[in-house]
C-alpha cells in the first residue's frame, strides 16, 4: 500500500512525548487552597440543582432547525448567567440563514485590574433531534443516569459550565475576572456562510486569551478522563464523472469503460494511495447511471439507467478530515493526480470545500491540559489524558483555536450521542464542574 511522502509530514510536537513532559510535575496532588476548597464544596452542594437545570433544558426540544426551541433553551441558561452577574445578549442571524442565533454573556473586571487570563467559554444550545425525532426529551433511568435529547451533547456541558461559574461566584472568585460565554444555536449544523455564523465568536476570541469548550468529556478504556487538545478539520470533496454512453456489448472496447468503472477506479485509488495517519475521506453518497439528479440541500437524489447501457454519469459527494493544512494540501494533490489518470472513454473532475478549520495540537493547548490535569489531581479526581485528534468530530472550538490556546471536552460524560439512546452520567456533572472551576480559578489569578 503506497503512502504519501513522510518527508513532508508536519513537525508537530509528538503528543505522547510532550504531554508526558508537561505532566511530569503533576504526578501527585498538591492540595487545594482555602478558596479552592470552598469552590469544590459549592459544586458538590449544588449537584441536585445542576441535575434539575439539565432536566429543564432537556425537556425543551432544540433541534437546530427548531428556532423557537433553541431560543427557549437559551432563555433557561440566560437566567442562570444573569444571576451570576453576567450581562447577556442574544445575537440574531439573518433570516435567510434559518438559524436561531447565539447567546453571549460577559462580565469584566475594572479596566486595568482584570486578574489573569481572559476566558472564552463555549457551549451550544441546539441538538440533532428535531421535533419529530423518535427520542425521549428526558428519562431518568436510575440514580446516576438519564436518557434524553442532547443530555450529553451538549446540554450537560452547558450545565457543567454554569455549575463551575456558580461555584466561583459563591466563593467570591469571579470578581475582577473577564469571562465571556458563547452558547451557539447551530453547532450541530452551522449556518452558511460560516463567515457570518461564526463571526462574533471569532471576534470575541480576539479579545480573549484562552478558550475552554464544554463538549462531552471522554473516558479512556481504563476509566481515565480525557480532554481534547486537537480536532481534525472537516471538509468535502465533490467528484463528478463522465463516460461515453453506448451499448453494453461494447464496454471495455468501443464504448470505453463508462462513468461507473471510472468512479470505482478513482475511489479505490483514494483508498489505496492516499494514506496518512489521521487522514480520512468518506464517499457518503454516490449516484450513477444515464440520468442522475442530486438535491444537495436536502441530501437526496435519483439515478436511472439500464443494464444494457454503459452509464455516462456518476456523482459522488464525500467528506475529508485532516489534522492540519499541510496534510490537506498533500491529500488534495494526490487525489487530483488519481482523478487525472482516466480510463478510456471517461473523465472526471474533483473539487474541494473546507468547512471547519483544524484544531492543531499546540504546546499552548498541551500546557492547558497539564493545568487541567493538575487541578483534577489536586481535587482527588486523578489525572486527565489527551484524546487523539482523530477520535473527535468537529466542534465550535475549531474556529477560535487558531487564535488562542484552547481545550475542549470539559463537559459531562455520556454515551450514544446523536442517537435515541443518548444518555449522560449524572455523577460526571459534579466531577467535570470541579475540574473546570479549579482550572478557571487558576487561570484567572
């Protein structure tokens, strides 16, 4: 199996090596200060209310295209943030985008007196479940587990952020800090153009020093909590293939190979020749025949043809995920070379479209993880590891990670996200809020 040239591989820090060096001083808990102990106790005391807040938000359907539901969910969290001294605003999106908008909250210290880092906290209000989805809004399965729409992805994460901020507020640790909260209304299906739907988040990142995102926490095979220091970019490829239509008795000869064989050659060439760690591409839809239509807006299409006719058209749409732009550029170049090697009687074109930028694994992100892990150790919750970038899907933090140090996966633990069986570990709300609150406290000193 051929591979892309190793000589061109990006010189990113080796995750395991750098992380081990950063965590070398975090092997033992160092204990909590009196203020930090108060923060921990406040999180624990509010656990029943945290579960109640999660239930209230989950009982509102907030599928991305249920604009009223997204706004109603935002109101639930707006009240919580305003009670903590945050000033809030709802940012509408243009009507033609079909998105509800975003909740933004901020509190700032006096000019020249802000303590420590300026924080940007990220969450999202929408879920993948539209009003007709066959999934319960909320079901309490037992003392430690609840099932429902978005309980893990990511209403549970929003609750963790609120619980952490409340604990800081109760301990008097929000004074003279600058913290901005952005809960987007369309993370699951970000509005187009991205330059509009993510403009405000990006501008707020430029006024911040650190971004913390509360997407769901990941637990390793050994039960160790893990956070996210890198995410792959998401992009798309459009492959359009044309062949010479003719009688099937002439296939491989006068009629050429046709569009279907050409598409198969190209896709298999991608599979065998465009290989790098962390790089994937998936042909999600393929239509072929003599009459093909594709409704891209609704992800549907039709194809017609006859078995005794060589097909003249194939349309393929797929996604492409990469670790950084250098890897993207290598993949693009090799894929174009494969497309250009046409079979007789056929030809094809390929185009690429970027969607979410990559969240590269940087020394700054790794340092944040080390601080987060130390906070977890000091609270008696054990160390926190790193999720490999290729194990996470796309997330809002990728729009700000190129600008400031970033850490993701600070939310609640759960499983089966985006499915009718999505559920959340309710006990993780407390653990995650303790870790997040201590990290925020230390970053803002």
